[in-house]
C-alpha cells in the first residue's frame, strides 16, 4: 500500500512539473479515483476506530459549480472487520464474535471549499490548495457471514485538495459514515445487549481515509467571459 501511494504521488508531481500552470482554465467536471484505508465502529468494536483497519478503493465524478462549491458522486468498495475479544465490554454469556465483510457504497456529496480553489486569475483570489467540508447521502450493500444487507448511509467529513496543474488535482479525504442498520457486522451482532435498535439508534459506523487523483475536463466557456 505504501509503495502504491508513493508511485501515485511521484507520478502526479511529475505531470505537474511537465506542464505550465500560469493560467487557470475553467472546467465543469472532474473525474478520478483513489485508494485508502477503512475503520469500523459497532458491536464488535466500540472505541478504537483503527483497531482492525481495512482498505478502500473509489471512483469519483464531480460537477464543479464554482471555485467554492462542487457536487461529487463517489463509488466505493472496501473491507471491514472487527473482533469482540479486543473489547473491555463483556457481552451476555461472555460471548465472542468476529466478522469481516466487503462493502459497496454509492454516495452523492456536497463539497464546500474554504478558499477559492484554482490557479491564476488574481482578481478571483484563487488558491492552489484548499481544505473543505463535505456531506451527503449514500447507500451501502454488504455481505457478512451469509447475510446480505442494504442500508442508507449518511457520510460526512473533511478533506484537502491541491492543484498540481490546471487540470490535475491531488486530494485527501476523511469520511465518517453512519449506516441506518445494526447488521453491518452480521446478524449475530445486530443486538447483543437486547437494546432493540431503531432506525436511528444503536447503528453501525465505518470510515474511509482516501488519497485521490482526479482530472478536470469540459471547458466552461472557451470563447467568452460568460460563466454559468
């Protein structure tokens, strides 16, 4: 994983150095992908998000509304796992459980950049990098111990973008994702304390920490100063 991160970063900066970034073209769309790690919080892990880290891969597509605002579609695939033997909490009858699963997630996210993100055009006060906040709605599908589940997901988090050149962007994003299900870790752990989970309570969470590389395309206006 570390070697793969290094290759992505070196390739990105090499491309950036090979192209001129003296002016900013205005593009409508941004597409790319990324890799990273996952964490899980639920009945098999109640405290340490990173006690059993997994991995994630993702594809992204953005509509760039303005230098401050974007809308992103994300498609994730990743792994999650947990083991109750790591917990200080004792389950009824001293039961022990562990699980592992692969999930697929589709989400729609709103992004707000703290700075006007871009290169050049000083009158627009563009900055080559920007932190941002993001939130949205998603759906997750997974299979654990023969049980296949589908649940709505509320993803939200923070990130940062760096413009390598006028089209190429490097990013890092951390998201927490609340699933409206207590069966992400399997049916056996859906309610081990007999709390009777509801739609919003006693549900499972997972996280993604992803490094991304994306490319902008489709000039907004190539022959005039008008901008949508």
